[in-house]
C-alpha cells in the first residue's frame, strides 16, 4: 500500500521526503569528490588494461605500474632526475610569474597598454611549445637546460597575467574612492586596496601555474642534447629502451610531482588568504 500523503500547512498535500538528492552529494567536501574521481580513474584504467591491452601489455595494470614506481624510487638516479626537473620548473615558475605580475601592474598603472599586454600573453599561450623549444636550444649554447626553464616560464605567463588582471580589477570602488579622498594616488590605491583584493585571484593563478611549470620543464628536457639527467630524458629513454611499465611508472611519478606542486601552492594560498575560502572568483580561474 502507498503511504498516505501528508497535509501541508496550507492544506495541500506534501510529498514524502525523497532519497538523497544531487544537491546533498554536491555538498560533500571536495576531498571526497577528488577521492571518488581518482578511484573512478583507477577502475577505468584497470578495465582498459585487462580488457583491451592484456595481450600486448602496452597498458599495464595500476598495481603493476605502482610496483614499478616503488622500485624506481629506490634508485638514486630517479631522485636526482626529479631534483633537476623541479629546479628547472622552479626557475621558470619564478621568472614567468614575476614577468606576469609586473605586466599586470603596468597595465593597471597605464591602462592603454592592456591590449598590448593581453595580446602578448595570448601569443605566448598559443605558440606551440614543441615548435619553440628547438629554437631555444639553438640560442642557448651556454646553458643546456635553458629550454626547460624557458618553456616552464612560458607555461605560466598567460595564466598569471589574466588571473592578476581579474583580481586587480575586482577592487571595491568605494574603497578606491576613500583612498583618493584622503589624497592617495595610483600607487596608494594599488598598494592599499587593489593588491589585497587581488590576492585570492593571483594565488589561484599561481596555484594553477605550479604544475604547468613542471610540465613545461618536462617537455623542454625532450629537446636537450648531451644531457643525461632529468625526468623528461628518463621518460624518453624508457620509451625507446625499457618498455611500457617503466614508461608508465615515470609518467605516474611525474604526475605525482606536479600534484605535489599544486598542493604546496594551494596550502600557501590558504595560509596567506584565509578569508578567501573556496568561494572566491579566483578559485574558478
């Protein structure tokens, strides 16, 4: 028998409460969503490996890749390669973000330069990294790792420029007017209002730029000549000589390092801007 419907306060029938809605699922913490997403990826990976590539072995199963990766981490050569690639990524990350922040500040002080700076950022983001890397290698005879550093810097420039401009423009007009009334000029408004307002967006851009810089450095290492260190070079060697398991293990290790970089910058962003939470505009850049 069907359960009788309850009468609402207005005399109309109220339906019995339904099961958990999608809104309830969406209210779960982001860490739970991330964990479920990772689990789904692993399950899909396992099914693809077992059902589609069991004979060829070109897609090993997750347990096999994990065992290979744990074994590789016992090799000091792998840790040395990680340090080299991370150093290149950090150098490019610092240089690219400093240039991006300086460009955003210049646009704020000289508004008519916005079109030029934005166009440069778009061009940098649209240039194929695989096309520019050989040219950088040819021009950098004094530094064999310059291509990795430059590509890491190029990978972060656009994101930080756009995120910084969005944040700097998000300043409250009333606060800017108050500073102006008390005699503050453009520098005062930038320092006392706009920079503080822009911090969540800027830090969000820097967070996204961290793994992008690592990937850029990794890609740059593929074009290095006469160098036998770096994760990119190890991945290239594994692709040619060592087979699917070492290749997949190094790829998974690279993804883990990029994820750690993202997590570190995210933690710093929360410490610097605890008031921003997860609902800022910067969180969606």
